[in-house]
């Protein structure tokens, strides 16, 4: 039996002599590859490091250039914001002063209407006070820089969180002021204006003819319509005065914060 098996194995080897060779070829190829890797791996590693280093340097340079550009742009925005806020502070101070006068003259008329004997007013003075309360000083903020910050997507350049919060509070307040001023304008045009225009001369005192209505103060003191219109003007202006003062407070806070940032740049 052993002799037969030996013969069968020899016959198989003669019929398929390449079996052993084909099994040895991959071993030879793998050895060559492994030897090549052992010899060349330092060069491969160096080449990879050079590529990574080159990419890193390029990215770092681009970031550096972007940072320089953003710092320059931030400085311009801070300067323009400071200029806008300074202009607004002057406008707010003027509007507050004129609004105080409107409220003062309106309160004089209200005291007269509520108690004419204890707070008498001459006819000419009534006309002058009516002319004063019809004044409508208007505040319009300079928001060009802030609007550009939002629309251009550059709001991220303002890195100071406190400054950013005050900016939003300030310009929200100025938007509210605009809405209240528009509402006051409509009330004056449609309600108070027509009433006063029919009864009082609004020309300059030297050119005004004495109004028949103001010759009799007793008639005015008993006029509910007159009192309501005066009260409307006073209350409208009191609401705006509160908003003007709050906006001025925020503007001063902004000015202080902008000065601080400008010194640090």
C-alpha cells in the first residue's frame, strides 16, 4: 500500500509540476516589497511631512492675512460707529431740550385749564404756548455703520460682547423712537393740528393777528376739547422724552466702550 501511495504522489508531481512554484512566487514578491519598504520608508515619511508642512504653512499664512484684514476692518467700523454715536448724542441733546420746552409750555396750559384763577395766563401767552406745543422735534439716528455690519455679515468683527449688546439695545431703542414719532405725527396731523389751526394763529408773534378765541380765557378754561388736545401733545412728548433720555444714556455707554476698544487697537 505504501508503494502505491508513493507512486501516486510522483505521478501527481509530474502531471502538475508548477504547483510548488506558484506557491513560492508570492513569497518572493512579498519579500521584495518588504525589502523595498524597509529601504525607502524614510524617504516616504519625509515626503509626507514636507507635504503636510507645506499645507500647514499655506493655511497659517492665509489665516494671518485674513486676521490682518479683519483687524483693519474692525478698526474702521469702530471709528465709524464712534462718529455716528457722537452725532446722535448731539442730536438727542437738542431734541431733549426742545421736548422739555414743549412739556413745560403744555403743563402751563394744563394748570390754567384745571385752575384758571390760581394759574392765569394772558391771551397772547396762550397763543405762544399753543405754538410751542405744536413743535415736533424729531430724532433720526445715524445707523449706516450698524446697518452695514449686519447686512455685510461682518458683525462677527465686533468681538466685545458688551459692546455688541449695547449696540443692539441702542438701535432697538432708536427704532422704537422712530415708530413713536411716526405715530405722534399722525396724531398731530389728524387730531390736534386741525383743532389748533382753526382757533389759533400760528404765525410769528409780530405777524399774528390776535385771535378772537383767546380774548376770552374763560371760554378756553371750560373747553374739554382744548384740554384733551393739549393733554395729547404733552403725553406724546413725555413718552418720547423718556425714550430720548434712555437712548442718550445708551449712546454714552457706547461712546465709552468704543473709546476703550480704540485705545486697545
